[in-house]
C-alpha cells in the first residue's frame, strides 16, 4: 500500500514538473500580428457585431497559419456569420436541424446582438463561414446586408469548414497561449467602458462591472507588461502581464486598432478557440443540433446514440461531438439499425480520445464506412462522464427515432421525453463527384461582383464564376457649400445613386472632410470659434458623465466588498 502511494505521488510530481517545464517553454511575450498571422482591423459601425468580428479574426488567423492564404488575401464575412448566428431558425424540413434556432424579421436581425453560444451553433452546422466578397459587411446600412435564404447556409461558395470550437477556462493562461501560438487567436469577452481606456491602447482593470459586454481577439501577450504614465496606477493594480487584443473599432482607435488587456481584469470570460479545415470533396454533416448547448446533468447516462439515414452514396469518414472537460470518449459506427438497438452487431469504425477542454471536436474515424443512399447507421458515444444531451427549449426541436440514451440496462428513445433532447454526436459522409444543379445568376452592381453559381444537390457546396463589378457612373461635380475656407463638392452615380464627396482647400488641394473640420476648429473665423466651443462643451459633459459614473460605482462598491 505504501509503495502504491509512493508511486502515485511520484507520478503526480513528475506530471507537475513536466507541466511546469512545458509552460516555462512558452515565450514571455508573443505577437501574432508581427508574424503576419492576423488580418487587418475592421469596424462594425452601428451594429453590435463585435462577437462576429472577433471570431472571424480567429478563423482567418487559423486559415493563414495552415498555409491556405495570407493576411492580405484572407477575408471572411462577418455579415454572413452574424446573420446565420442571430437568425438561426432552420426552415428546411429535410434538414436534421429543422425546427431549431431563432427567427427574426429581416429588419431587426442586425440589432439583436450575439453571444458565443449563438456563434457556436452556427459554426458547428457549417453555415457560418463565407467570403467577404460574396457577403460584404456594411457598417452603417443594414439594408445592404442580410436577407440570405436558407439555401445560402451551405451554398456560400466557400470550401472552408469548422473543425474544432474549444472553450478555455479564462484563468488557464497556458492553454490560451498555446492555442494562440498554434492557431493565431482566441476570442474573449470582457466589460468595456470608455472611462477605463487609456493612452497607447491600454485598458484598465474594470472592478466596478461584473458582466462582460464586448468581444475581442487575443493575438499575443507580454508577461512583463506594465504601462507607464498617470493611467498606470489604476491599470494593473501593481501586477504585471497583459493580453494583446485586436479590437473592431477601426485602426484609428487605440494603438492602430489594438490594445493591452491586463491578465487580472476580472470581467474576462468566454474564451473560445476555433480551427478550420478546407475540402473540395462532396461531404455532408449529419447532426441534430441546430441550436445546442443546453444540457442535462447527472440524470443522463454515460452512453448515447444518434440514428441517421444517409442521403447520398459515399463513406462515413469523420465524427464530430461535443464533450465536457477531462472526459474520455469512444465513438463507434454501427450499420445494423434494427430493433432500436444502436449496438446491434459489431462496430465498423471507431474513434477514441480524451479532451482537456470543453468543446466541439471533429476527428477522423479508424476507417471509412461505405454507405448507400437510404442506408441507416448509428453513431454511438461512450463517455467517461455523463453525456452532454441538449435540453428541450424554445430553440431546439427533437423528433422520434433520432437520439437514444442507455438507462437502466436498455436503450431509451428521447424523442418522446419532453425533458431531454438530441446528443451532439455527428457524422460526416464524403461522397464521390459533386452533383451540380442548375446555374444561378447574380448581376453585378457598381461596387460588388456578380456571379454564375452551381450548387451540389448532395452537399450544398458551390462552384462559381465571378462577374466583375461595373464601376460607378458619376455625373459632374457640384458645389455644396463651405467648411471654413474649404469648398465641399459632391457627385452622384446614375446607376446606384451613391454619393461621392470631395473637399478642396483654399489653395486648390484635395483634402479629407476630417482635415477640413480640423482646419475649421483651428482658424479665427466665427465658424471656427463656434466649432471649438461645441467641442469643448461636448468634452466637458463627457468628463462630468464619467466622474458621476465612477463615484456612483464606488459608492455601490462600499456595499459590495466581496466583489472588489
């Protein structure tokens, strides 16, 4: 007995030393931007799309690090991810996701806001990734985005699929750093308050808020970060170390669009890593979780199964599943679907693994499993802990003969149980050649490309031929007044009615509107005086508002010492 205890202690010590040594190999600072793995800083404009921007940035970085593109030619669509994450309702009765998700009127989709669960639901169904050129983001006019049909979930013309969506403990800095080193970025949420934004892109510890309200992408770190200046006293609270974060408020904000967020900020949560893979093959995902992540607890068995019917001839090549941290799983594929027994006969392919972090993972099976169109097959999961089953909710829809669980020595179907739902145990079937249907045509506009597109009727993927944008047809310049000593001109496109603006100073040079306004606020004319007074009054009221907010929160903190 003593020998066993000594061996166990030795193993624990060895593991601890190995973990420490591995963590020690991480650099004290790292910057994925300098490595060329991070795309340009964007701006969401009038819409609360920060979560879509942070996740898309992470997707782009992983895509670049795998060698599929560069930071200059990689650009995925935030509008597409936002639309299908917020407006997630599935109306296709032939889909396993039918009845899942939420729906909103087209005019309100871009006002509902997103969280990490919304985006996770979209990505795991392979409906969230598209190219920016096909679904461009309009930062101020929502009518130029959205109105995407259900068919465009899979026919976006993009061959990029989601592989893993991993959720990290926000205090597990080692794992977050390892993911950034391997994949380029981690999406996080924290509480952003303009009062806590200092010079040089530094953000202070926001001790007066408990709820996160903004999403950004971690793209690096510095363990020795300690800002200088008057703002530094409230930033780190005497501690060192901060995350380098990519924001989505444009490159003119912060340090070229980036900022430093202290490790010790108490509002950081929802740290999510994503990875992708690229395929030109005809493949389809078989799943029942269109809006997941509401789970039962100890009432659920450690074994579950999903029954699928193949809609194409090909091979089951991969499995995908959601799993809890520290859990082992064995996934087995069975082809004998008789008598409601998922484990009838012998498994024809398996996968086994253990996972440190909670998340959704896609893995290759031990061997491909041939299936014909119409064949039924089981995906069976054996877990070392309780299986993550989806709770029935207003956003999920369970049908009979979909999900089964092992309870009291027998397999029980969950479709008739209002307290249970589907298990995220999925399969991917890879077929042969694509089966393309009729060509869909979209006319180009002045500033967007058109295309001819064919969609595969088996997997929904596309081939497309772009038609270049036509370019604007502007009329003559017309004078529209003065901004100080500068003259403002405009012209309008006869095709799309877009208005182009030009500003010329008193010396005949073309300048920007921002420069004209700066010149106006610095001259001695009555207009300049009025501009300066307006700016000073606005700054005064902003200062008063910040001071009132700060003292209000400090008074509250006096009665809530446990949080501070």
